[in-house]
């Protein structure tokens, strides 16, 4: 849980909680996913040092590792600088932005992120079905087994699996939609009692936000998949229809007697143009949906779970 200290900022942190509180304050305004990663790394390192030095107090351990790991402000600066370099390296090569409206409309086809977002829409049906099934089955079994002794460890495993799946989904969102997502989970204290760990999971807002996100992925996945497949199929059919008619008219393509090609030759250019416009409109739609879904994932999988567990 969060603890807010008002100690002298010039005095070295005396506890791990105080160190993390100062690190969180030093990272104020940074990406929430970056903050989560930094807090996890710091707490994991400090608790490892505590375990390796059981006879020393938290203040002594923190003072001893200050030179190797760094003060909260120094660690925050390192993470900010590293994040800038990593994000710069991961960005695709920048190309000149078209100045005309027409150039911007057709230029979407040259952006790799467009096709990544389109692929995410197609993939979301499979991930949505899996997430929905996992959450419904796991929650039902956890509730049904709660009256048995096995229900407690099963519930812990289920909630732990939800956190793991949230990281998996975060990697998909970051890779395909370009939104920075956490690379490490929230730190769960291993010193807490069994009931304390259960209470942490139940009171952590991100647990419920993540489960709600996974339930929402089924209807969203169906919607995304349907839109992508339908619009792509229609646009490509419109684009290639004139080619089929042309090949049929010159005898290079012969249909069986029970297949009738509908449409007049003069209509074909309009059909082709409509297909091209629909295709590029679909690419713009994929980019827009990708941006909106990335913000939804960021809000439900990261910001709702900004509360530190330790």
C-alpha cells in the first residue's frame, strides 16, 4: 500500500517504503508503465539485499547500496534517460509527412503501425475468447471452491495468472499498437501472510480492472474482427471486380453457366474507385481503433493499478 512521507528530502531514506515513495515522487509525470517498472526493480533489488543481510536494518542496507544502486532521484533520472533512448531506438524510421490531404489519406498505407493495428484487430477475436474463458472459468471455480481448503491456493493462483496475462496483453499492445506498457508486474511482498496476500489481491484495483478488461475483450474482439474482415473483403471485392469482368469479357476467364456477373462495363471504374477508397478508409479505421484501444488498455491495465503493493 502507498505510504506518504514528509521527511527531510536531504536525509537518506530509512526504509524501503520511504525509498519507494521518494522514487515515485521523483518520477512524477513519467509514463505510469515506466513508474511501475522502476518501482518493481527497486523493490526487488532492495528486498534481495535485505534477504542477503538478515542482521542489518533497512536503513543500514539502503545506505550500503546507495552507491551501487543510487539515490531515488538518481535512479529516476537513469530510468527517464534510458526510456528516451529505448523509445527512440524502437521508433520506425520517420518519413516526411504528406502536406496535402490526399497524400495524408493514401500515406497511411506506408506506415507499418497501420498493418500492426489491423493484425491486432484480427488477433483480438482469439485473445478475447481466451481471456473471457479464462476469467469466467477461473472466477467460477474460485467461488465454487471457496468452501474447501483448496479454494484459497486456487484463488491465489488464479489472480496471479490474471496478472501474468495482463503483462502478456501489454506486450501485444506495445508491440502492435505502440503504447508503452509495463514490462514488470506490481511487486507482491513475499513476507506477507497467506491471508495478507489474498487481501492485497482483492483490494488491488488493477485486479478487478484487468478482469473487466479481459471480459470486455470478447465483445471488442468480435467487433474488431468483424469490422476488419467485412470491410477488407468488400473493398478487395470492389477493387478486383473490374479485373474479373475485363478478363471475362476477353475470354481469359470463363464462368460456369450458373454464375452470372452483374454490372455494366461503365460501372466498373466507379466500383474500382469505391473499393480503393473503402480500402484506405479501412486502414485509417484500423489506426484509429488501435489508438483508442491502446488508451483503454493503458487505463485499465496500468493506471487503475498504480497503487503499489508491498
